[in-house]
């Protein structure tokens, strides 16, 4: 298995490949702490610049029954070139997403081919990708969400904006 900071060609990456900071997140689209981190990271990326974000799935289905399906929905959107759009809307609309129909409404709002999306969800075409991320999370020692690695080093702090700002600023100084 790869090291935590090895980024594969099919991973979900936002930001420049030569960014000073690489932040790997293991996340769950139904986790309120992940949603808080998403909002914080959106602002911090604008503020600090030069951050490459890598998102890997870690759906905690025992806590969030829709988590795995939401991860598969993000992968279904990715198959149509809109992973990050679905990623963002899943976090921004987290409290409104309660079932498969809500996921379809989000897909429609992103102008996805809705029939293809629904088929992907019903047939669970992207389940293996999510399972692969889960296996990698276990390998990398990520068991809760969000779990972050900053330039390959496990971040143990909180997911609020100030804690993340401090950790990223410190990493920039190294």
C-alpha cells in the first residue's frame, strides 16, 4: 500500500500540484465536523493560497447511515467530471440530505445526466472506489472524521478555522 502522502492519478485533488502545502482529508459527507472543516478550508485556501487538497472517503456508516451512499454519489458525479461540485454541495446542504431522492436533487442542480447518476447509485457502480478509500484510511491510521495529514504528517487538532489556520501556518513555516 502507498504512503499516506503518495497521491495517485485518479485521486480527487483541488489546487496546484506544486503547492507548498498538501492537505489530505479523510472525510464523511454526513459528518458535521467535516462540514465545519469544509467551510474553514474554503476560507483558508483563499487566505493562505498554495494549498493542494486531496479528498479521500471515510464514511462512518454506523454513525451516519447515508454516508456511504453520499460518497458513492460524489463518485457518480466524478464520473461526469463534477466531483468537487458535488463535494461542495454535499457539505453545504448537509442538513437537507436525508435520502436517495435528495442526492438526485443535488445531482440535477449540478446539471448531471440524471439517469446515468441514478443508475450509478442504484447499481452501486462506485462502491468499490469508496471501499478502497476505506481500506486506505485504515492503513493510514485514519479512523475518525475528519482526519487530516498536512504534508504527510498526521494533524491531531480540531477542525475549526482557527485550529486549522494555526496548523497550516506552522506547516508553511517549516
